[in-house]
């Protein structure tokens, strides 16, 4: 039964608990009592919004203040400082950047870089130090000057010639382009001349049923052409008159490679010897170089005519010079297959490139001054030919097994500029036009293909087909 006291107050209290009068105390600050629950400090003050103190906000950390720009003589700097002080507070108007030699800086409007972080540099500012936003400036410079796009090389030949009886023999050299813009091609027992200016085809000679063409090479002037035969002879012909000038012997078997410098013609043979011929003397040859142990299939003179590089089926690359005629000055044996592809750089002295056959597949670069190998690149295919561009520091390589491709390389990075395909057999033959822009390639598929791959020396821009040669397919004989 409820007690009279409980009925009076209307409160249910546990038994044994005495009823006391309840009283709500009022404190001077109503929020102070609530604040005391979360903070032990009795002196803290709370309000319904947060107002930061500019003097302790470290605004310079957020990049809101930049170094003062030089003021022209007679400028109203005091008025500008006073205006900013009125707009953004006295602390902002009187703030001076760290490291400033003056008491008052020249701040900028905070709306420009609001909420933008920057790196807080402790080092004093100098006229040569990076700007406050140097990283952003670097990024913007990259955006404003994008990297140069790679040069575009046409993927298809602009001219194809039928070349019947063009032999599929790795050790022969049957295509050469003269400085007078005439292409010579050895087809079976005959040599044909194709004028690039008017597409006229001329039959230079026919060696007869008992002989065959194994190599051809124009002189530097482009007037005379040398022909290496299957019987080991070296014949000299006048290209303009289609007349034989001289025949020289000395080799025991086929002469597969020829190389002219200004005065001397070098010939390499399956008899493993290299002969040097001088048309000014009556003897058949003036010097014999013996060093290879198998057929000589690669020969190239350096650009200064002082050194001769030779490659053989013995996997060796030899370098000869005028001071040591009987023995090579360098014997490089790193290749693991026959060395036919040889090219001297026209841009750097003593720089020689060589390519190996199917078991090697590498293009190797040599410093002939000391014999050191500079670099080796595995191309993945048999290297048949190499030619260095005289217009740009690039080189082209032709390949056999198994891709039969043509590759353009950027030196010295050896990045691929282009990979060209079209031949269905090994690309065994390579020659370059006198202007250095076009190459012609030949293969056992009995075709000659013309490619525009290098820019001109003057404009350094890709060569475009001018329509001189149609895209049709014609015969060279």
C-alpha cells in the first residue's frame, strides 16, 4: 500500500530510501557544465562555432603568401598593405614571409591559392633558387613541350621490281647503287643496270654459260663497276659505255665480295684470301691478306680509307690497316656464326658494326681503336646486311631466318625505329640511294623492293613518295 508521502510526491522510490527534495541548480554558464564533462580544464571556453586565430595558423605552410614582387618606384605599397589588412585582418597584412629581409612582405590575395599545399623550405630564398611551385612548373613545362613523336616510316615499299634468277645465296653480294643513281643487279650470268631517274634498264654484260656473277661493286665516283665471278676473276666495266676495261685474276675460286676505296679494290674469295687491286699498275694485285680460315663474305673500307674490315665464314671479324698489311691489327672472335654484315659509322671514327648469321643473330659494335666491344644486340634473326645512314645516326639491318624482316635502329640507344616486312625469303641484299633516303633490298623471292626509311640531310623530315616511281611491279630485265 502506498504511503501517504509517495502519493504526495508522485515518485516511486526503492524501499529504505528516504525521500529528499530534488533541486535543479543553475550555473552562470550553462555550457561550462557540459564542457567540464569532456575537458579537465576549468578555464576553457566553448561556443557554437570555431573562429581560428590567424596569428597561429601558419598560413605560409599552405602557400597563401608568396614572395613580394619588386615594386616600381613611386608605387603605393603602403596603401596596398593597408587595404589587405582591412580585408583579411591585421595579422595577414603585417605578415612577412620567412627569410625576408624587410619587415613587411608583399602578400598576395589568398583566393588565388586557397587550400593549396606547398613545400616549406627552410633555406633562405635566393634569385637562383626554384620558385615556390617549381614542381608544378616542371610539370607544366612537360605538358607545354610534349616529347617529340617517333619518326614515321612507311611500312610498305613504294616500288617493287621483278628480278628473275636473283640467287638465294648468303655469301654473294649482287646489288649495289652508284653515286650516279644507277642500280646494278647480278642475275645469273648477267649484270643489269637500272636508272632510278628514268627507270631505264640496260644489260651490261653476260658472262656466258660457264661463269656466273657472284659480286658487284661501283667505284665511289659511280663511273666504273667491278664484277666478281664464279671462276675467281675480277672484271672492271665502264658503266656508261657498257664496255669491259680490264680483267684481273688471282683467286682460285669464286669472288663473293668486293669493296672499293678511293684507289684500291679489295676482293674476298672462297679461297679464304683477300686481294688488293690497283688499276694504276699492271700486276693483277698489289697485296694479299691472309687471315681467314674460311670463305670471306664481308668487306668494308672505313670512311677515311685507312682500315679494311673483313668478315668470314669462320665467324671472325678482322681489321686491317696500311701499317700492318700482312697481319690484321684486330681479330674479333665474339660472333658465333658467319660475319657478312659490316658497316662503318659515318658519324664517329673507329666505330664499326657487324652482324652474325643464324647461330649468332647479334649486331655488335666495336671500337677499333682498342678492340673493345661496345654493345651487343640480339635481333632474333640471321643478320644478312648492315648499312649506316649518312643523314641521321641510325642504321638499317636486313635479316634472314626466321623473320625475313628489315629493321631500322636508332644509335646509340638501339631503339627500333621501324620493322618492315614483305619479302618471303631471306633479305640477302641491301643497297642505299646516293641521297641516303631510300634503300633497296633483294631476296631469293626474286624481287627488289624500294623503301623510304631515312630523312633527308637538310630537312631531317621523313621522305615522302613523290610519285617518281609508281606502285606497280615491273621487271628489271
